[in-house]
């Protein structure tokens, strides 16, 4: 804050240049906004000032409003913390002033920064400047007049698309659309802006107030037609987030009642949304992501990261080829090792396909693709490893997916095999080389047991996860293009005749619940009454413990930010604590996202991993454009450990008689990309059984073992791999529930025999959510209690990025 300032310099030409500074992106903090008002007041009083140029220091105009104010507002609930910018500064001070203003924009003008520029009478920008209004990604709408001025400057269809998609454009496109008046070099920016401002003052150029323009809006019927389609699209892409519909309502108000009325409505709605659970969650995730790279005793002890130029990747399957692709795209040379020539050729081919996909989608140039392939070398032994800076050993799970299942089960995550590999790596690699494994379950202390280099052994757990393609319903957080959506089929569900009280006969009631180190918990139960508050104390850092059907348990996280953990809802008279981020709603997943696409990197430290190794891997993660989260060593590490009860809750419900397709529907509606049973179809039954065995061994006291997956395998099903699982998978069509799987589910129910009186239980959709997600919350509390993660927010962001947990929740 010491560097925050607003300066004014009046030239001999009569132009006052007002420059604001708040590194690194010139965020519009309340005190800076007050400084702008003061300088404008001074400029208006001075007779030697004819016009004003407004610009940001340090090569950037402004990244927008300082959203740390939102954090404070969420703690206090005091809406007066938000300054009056829309009317007091932009309309009264700038737009309606007797002296014109020109915004000289370079670098970026995003959110409130672009709104500030749109309040000026003209905008001159340097090349490649980013322009956009991304407020909806934080659960709010533009609050400085952006919903009113943008449609008046670029036209309604483009404005709606920019607002709902939160996508930015470059200044060159802005010029074509009418958002920018001129694009000039950075060197000429201030000179041209000064002349432009004088030309307006002396009436050689038009004096335009964008809020009063109507020439690009179109007729009221045209506007309403555009907004109708946009509303339908938003209902599909973001059904659980209110800001999209609110944004469209505010736009319409401005068209119907005039720009000024639209601004007043915008302020009213914006102030309501900023206090919503959606905004709390999204703002929390915004800051949580930025906190992950601050690791005590690693990033605060004066260490400097070492350069990583050469990396060996052992295993070229989906995950290995994805990691290799990410490394190559970051200009890091890769040695890809496989056990034979056939597998090596397949691995290289996967990398080529990854690069070609990026080329086809315009995400990569031909030159960069060729450069990436030129620094890839395939090898069949360790002889080339003598100069590598890091080795990443992959799970052996890929090798035998097409072989006999019993062999697959024996090979997946084989501990003795990993120990042998790391002993060989220690001999083959230089002494500084980081020895990393992408294992997702095996204890890393055991992996390195037979080496003398345990300080160099670390987990580099890249993720693959269900993904949605751009353009699919649900991809991203808003409407990518305004188009008529397909009608949605309404599906109902029948309630079972049994009551949830029957489950208590199985000992699955409130009384059986334990959370973390104290209090009561609720691992496998259905709660309908208001749960008591559970004080977890310092042991859990004050994390949220659970959410019941009618009440909330727990408190905020370690940093005092109001959002924590994984699950909460809004009830009348109750405010949920915990929600996070945007979500890809309504869309159907298209498959498993490879490692070069998925953003999370879980860095797993053992008791002996050195701080230097962790810092180096954090640096590599950032180079690969990943979000690195440092976690402790335990079965499943942080994310998979936290979510292992997720599948078990689903299988428990299925064996209690609840329809598996209804369970998937409820979980998808909640905000996950797909339900748990479709997820198992996509990820593979072999992995489900192998990792399930690991978790059952580690957490026997809270493991539910279902025979269902075994029965599916014995019946010849392997999910998406052979087109038959819980769903039928046919090329070119969406997965369809497979009715022929129902007898297999009934067989599982008969074997486990837990339905009260042999009859299915009756549960509501809300109780299905609680049955599946409450145990996840409780496991998260245990993860916190054991110190597996540095801070609560690290687990939040890891769950959002690694499991696609809906961040607005």
C-alpha cells in the first residue's frame, strides 16, 4: 500500500495527466478511488486545465476493483465498505464534467478498470491491451456501470457475450467494435491521448458520454429477443449461479428505463450479489489459489529455485504423455521411457496427438509444436538419465488395461516394483536429480525405503479428471455465444416408501459420527434435525465440520476468510460458510482430462523431503501453468484421501436400494461434472478396485466395501472402456443409463443385505447429497487435523481443481 498514489501533472498544452499507481495491476482500492476524486476536483477548479488524460502507471491501466475489499466485506457484512464509484465518480465527476477525459490504456483494463475507461469520453489504447469484464467469475456483476456502457459502445449481442463469458478481447478487436477509439504504439500513447482530449475540448472531435448513447442498442423488441435467448442459455450453463440472470435483468432495466436508471439498478443488485454465498465462495477460491505457493519452511527461508532443463518421464500412457506434453510446451526437454518399443511408439504418438489437438484448436502454432517434438527423446533404459534434473515415475496402472483383469489388479500400484524402480533411479541419475512419482495412493516413505536419497523423493501427483469441451453446455462459467438452446427433458424421480428412520436400525445414525479429534460426527448417516455445533478447536484450525439438513456446524478457516470447506448451502435464516468458485454446470462430461490440461499438481512431501526439492517442484508446477499444492504423505494424499468416502457413500446408498441413476442426477445437479457411477465408468473399474483396497486397508474403521464393481467386472463390463458399465457408451452419442445393469445391482444388494427389512430406503434428494458429501467434509476435517495440508484453503482449491468440486459451493 505504500506505493499507492494518484498524481496529476498539468502540461503547457492545458492537459492534466492524472496517473494512478497501485502495483502490481493498479487495483482500484477505495483510497485510490478517493484520490482520483480529489485530483479530478482539483483539475476542474484550475483555469489552466482544458482536458484530462487518465492513465495507469507501470505499463498497465487497471486490473479492476481491489477485491480484497470483498474479503473484508464478507467478514463484516458492512456494505458501506464499497465506495460510490458508479454515480459519484464516473457519472458526476468524470462523465458529466465540463472538461473532457480520455483514457490512455495499456497492458490491461479489466473489470472496474475497463468501467473506469468507459466512463471517459474517449479511449486510446496500445496494441495487444486486454479488455474485459470478468466480474461474473467472482459471483457479482460489473458495479461501476459496465452493464450499461458496454452494450452502448459495442452493441447488445457482443456485450452480452463478453459479460456472460467473462472473456477478454484485445484492443485491436476493441477498435473494430467501437470500444476503443484508437490503437497507437506505447510510445505515442500519451501524446495521442493528449491531442485527442484537446480536440474534444475544442469541439474538433465529438464529445460523447457513453451512458447516453442509444445508437447501438437496437429496438426494444430486438434487445428482449437477445436477452431471452441469453437467459435460456445461462439457465443451462450456470443454473446454480444467480449473477448471470441478474446481469441480464440489469441490462434490460437500462434499455427500458434509461442508462442512469440502469446504473442505479446495477448498484443495487451488485450490492446484493456481493454478499451472496456464490460470491463468498468464488472470492474465497480466488484468494485460495494465490495462497498455495506460500509454504512455511520452504518459501520463507531464503532458498532460490534451481533451474530444471531436462526431465525424464517413465511411462507414456495417458498421464505420462500428458505430463510430457506439458513439459515440452514449457520448453523443458523430455526423455520418455517405456518398457519396449511398442509402448514407446504409443507414448510418442499420444504426445503428437496432444500437440495436434492444440494446433487444431488454435492454441499452438506449428513452429511451437515442431519445437516441442524436437526436444522429446524416447528411450528404453536409464542410460540417458545421467544429465536429467528430475525424473517423474508414473503409476504402472496403464500397462495392462487390455489384459486379464486379475493380472491388472496385481500390477496396479505395486509397491515392490516401485521400490525397485527408485533404487535403480538413484544409481542412474545425478546427485541433484529430483526423484518424483505420480503415484496416487502408495506411501512415499515406503517407496523410498530402499534408497539413501529419501531427501530427493517427492510426490508429483498430476491429475486427470472429467472434463467438458468449450462450447458444451456447462463448459466455462457463462454463455460463450448467444444461441437458442435445445429443450431440456424434465426428469422426475419416485420416492421410496421407506423412511430414513429405518437406517437408524443399521447403526447409521447421528450417534455414530466422529469428526477429527473431537465432537460428534456423521460418516454414514442421514440427518434431518438441526445438528449441534461442533467445536473442533485449534486441532482443526476452526474448519467447518459438517452441514445438516437444517443447520450448520463449524466456523471459518484459518485465515479468517469466510469460505471453507467443500459443502454448504443457503437456508432461510442460515448463512452457509464455505462455497467456492465457478462451476461448469449443466454440461455432460466428454472424458478424462489429461495431465497437460488439468490444472492441479499435488506436491507430496515425506518426512525427509528437502525444502529445496519442494521449492523446485513448486517452480516447475508454475512453469507448467499448474496450481501447485503442497501436501503431506498419507494414503491418497489430500484430494483422494478427502474424497474416498464419496464413492463409498454412493455405493452405500445403492445397496440400500436407491436408484444409481437418481444418485448421479442429484450429484450432477448439485454441481459436480458427473455423478459417482458415471465417474467410475470413465476412470475404470480396475483403478476403483485397486485404490479401494488401499483405502480399506488404511481406514478400515470407516470403509464400506461393496461387491458391485466386482460383479460388473465378472459380467464383462468395464465402463467406457468397452462401452458398457452403469451407462451405455456409443460413439457419437451421450452416455445412456443401461437398464440391463439393474439385475447386477440387485445381486449386490442381495449379497450385502443391508436394506432394512429387505426393502429400499426412502430418501430425499437432499438426504442423498448429505449421505455422499457429509463424509467427505468429515474426512477433510481429519486431513486438516493430521496436518496433511498447510491451510484449509489449500484443500478447497485442490478439491475444486482436482475433483471439479463446484467452487461456488
